[in-house]
C-alpha cells in the first residue's frame, strides 16, 4: 500500500490528522457495514409503520381499521366474517386467535417434548457417530418446504391416520380439513428448531457438573434429568418460546391442511381459521383497495406481529439471563 | 525455591497430632484400602500411566504429587472409574478396593462411586438450593423421607464445618456461596452418600489462603473416618496433611513413602530435584 507507506513517514513528523486514502477506505467500509445493518432496522420500522397506519391511526383523509371498527367489537365479538355482505359482517378476532391457539397447542404437544428428548439424546447420550447421522437428518426435516408439510397433512395424515382412527374407529365426525392434521405437521416442523436450540443450551452446561453427578453415583439418566436439564431449564424455556412463536406464525401448512371457516371451537377435528391463513385466504381473492376487509388484514397482522415479537423478546431476555449464570 | 530443610518444618505433626503419629505406625501393617497392581492407563493409543504399584492405607491421607501432566490426576480419577466417561480410555492391571477388582466385568460403577466419592478442583455446586445439593446423593439412591434427609444434610454440613454459616439459609441457592464455602459444600455433598474413600483433585488450589487452611483442617478431621487420596501441587500442603506421599513423574510412580521420610530423605534423585524446586 504505497499511499499508506508515505503517510506513515509523514506521520512520524506530526501527529495531526490529515487526509489519507487508507483512512478514507476504513471509513467507507464502516459506513457500508452500518448501512447494511441499518437496512434491516429500516425494514422492521417500515413494517411497523404500515401496520400502524393501516390499522391504528391513519393519515387523513384515509381512515384506519380501528377508526371504522371498534376495539371492543374486535376483541370480544365471536364471529369473524369480514367477507360477508354488510348486514352479516362481523369483525371479532377471537375465532382466529382461537384457531391459532389450537394449532399452536397441538404443535406444542407434539413438537416440544420430542424436540427436547432429541436434544437430550444428542447432548447426553449420542455417540459422536450417531450424532453425525441424527443432526443432518434433523436439518433435512428443517429444510422441507412448509407447502410439502401441508400436503403431507392433507393427503396422508388426514385420510390415512386421522380419519381411520377418529372416524372409523371412534365414530367421530372428521372434516377433510381439520386442525389436528395441521397442528401435527407444525409440531413436526418445530422439532428441529427445539432440538437444536435446546441442544446448544444443554451442551453449555459445564461438564464439571456432570462429573460431580457421576462422582455421587448417578446414572446417566440421573445426570441428564436431575442435573443437566434443571440447570438448563431457563434456556430450554426460551427455546420453547421461540418454537411456539414459529408455530403461531406458520402459514402455508395450516392454510392447506386446516384452514376453512373461522369456527370459534377447540374441536381439533373440524376446520378452523388462523390469523396467518386468513391473510393468505383474503389476499388470494379480490380485495377492494381501501375497503375495511383490506384494512382488517393489517389489524390481524398487527396482532400477530405484537404476539410473536413479545415471545421473541421474552425468550431472548431469558436466554441472556441464562448465559450469565455459566459464563 | 526452598531447600529440603524448609519442608521439614511442615512435616512435624501439628498440635494434637499424637494420634496421627500413632496411626502412622499401624498403617504399615494394616491391609490397604485400595491397591493398584501393575496398572497402566491409556487415552486411546497414548499411554498415560505405566505399571503403577501402589497401596493406599485406610483412614489416612495419601498425597499424590508431581509435575503437571505426570498422571497423578489420571491415577486419582481411575480409582472411582471417572475416566470411563472419557471415550477411548483403557485400563490394564488391577485396581483393588478392599481386595475386589473395580475394573472387573461384573462391577456396578454406580455403587462403586457411592463408596468412592470425589471432590474436584473447581467447586461445582449444582444450581439448586444448599439443601438440595447435599440431598442429591441420598435422593438418587431412593431416599425421600424429609426428616432423614434433614438429618443427613445437617450431619454433612457439620462435618464439613459449614453448618454454622448456612444453617439459616438452606433454601438459598448454593451458587450464592463464596468460593471456599462452595468447595466445603462439595465436600459435604460427597460425604452425604457415606463414602469410604474420598478422592480430592487439588481441592484447594483455586482458593485463598484462609479458605485453604479451613479445607486442610477439614481434611485433618475427616481422616479419622475416611480414607483420603489427595492430588496437590502444593508441596507444603502435602507435607502438612498427609501421612503417605507418592511422587509421580511422566506417568510413572517414582517413589512412595511416609511423608516425613519422602520430604526429608528421598531415595530417588528425581524426587529430590522436584521437592527442592529444581524442576517441575
């Protein structure tokens, strides 16, 4: 770097800052890197801006969703029929929230224990050889497009497993689109996430704790269940929250496998509507620009955004506190 | 560093050490608690210990000294099969506990470790309450009765001279204790499973002098009832607390003898060089 060299020679005589290409390049790189990170913040901010102006406070002469529909109706009304004729139009988000909760609940029952058990296996029991097999297999599971999961639920899970069991054997009414099939595949989808996040957390428990456990005459199960998992509990909790926020936000699989009419129900064998699937549903049809229906999309999206953001924030806070303990 | 002479002052039995002196005399005749015969140890293909023949006397402190990497910790950890956790390790020869080979096929490692407890260099309290830390060992053996657990916790904390400091806050997290208290907690936890032998891997090397002195007092108390094997880098410590000292160097047992004898009149040149600070 010739310019740098000459600059160095000059600098030896004076410490005053002068223009140099070397420093200019450093500053250019720094501002470039800053711009890149700022871009992602900008994206988040503009999303918040759009959501807020469309749903909460609009710039006149436009009106926002909540200026047309009362907050009370939105949160207490039990029907969600924004696509119907004016007379039968209702904007109560409860059925969508209920549908989302149902999917999230089913996926949690399937995904969280499975993910945690896999994490315990990988971190405490697996030999390096079996880790080499299991980890890539999990990554494949994580890499399957969600549309494929949706079709797997609709074309395989419902007709081959759910209907034979619940309808043919137990005699219950099962719809072709049902919350159970969607919930199960979302549960499968979050397994890799729970497993890999929890495994990191379990592995960060210091080995000295395990050795102390063994030295007291613990079996491998004692050490895993009574020392390692309790020591990592807050981290595991954080990984659960992150996985659940993924469940809440999951769209395609649910839209294909479970979504239909927004029933306010906890029956997993009937069709439901989730917040995300509703957005897909409406954007696929024709929406009049500026209509309340269009604005309702933003209101639903805002609820979704706030919910998942809260969960992510809480889990990050918990993870940060957890890391302090073992640093 | 110091001359041989300097160590002799530490070897004099501490006040009230008359009993210790008497037991010294008996040990040579009694049956060893632990005996290793022709024992070698391998990490994969790398040999860490060569043909160790060593007897550890009951109800006495045996100190293992030697330069870093000499195999003394490996030897200590092989006495309760802690090295089993490390993959690819292998032992040949015999390690006998009360005459029984602990590496024989039908030995239950879990019950072995209940008889041979261990305290590590770094204190390792579980992130649980003080009570739950001590009660951990008894609980995994199936003891659930609250009153019995309370008795054990109190006994062990008294034995490890921690009771007066923590008796009012047994429910508090053990992580909040000071470094020296944590180490005494770990000793109390190890005592709770009623071991016969206590292995200590540099138990005081991370502690300040005051805490170290407390741990040493504690070891002195404990040897009335337990067989103690301690690895230490601190030769004064070895001289102060042990009856027998074994000197390891590059995977071999160079010399073993009565502590006083070994420090004042070592038979091997290597031992003398090490204890006078000429190497290591």
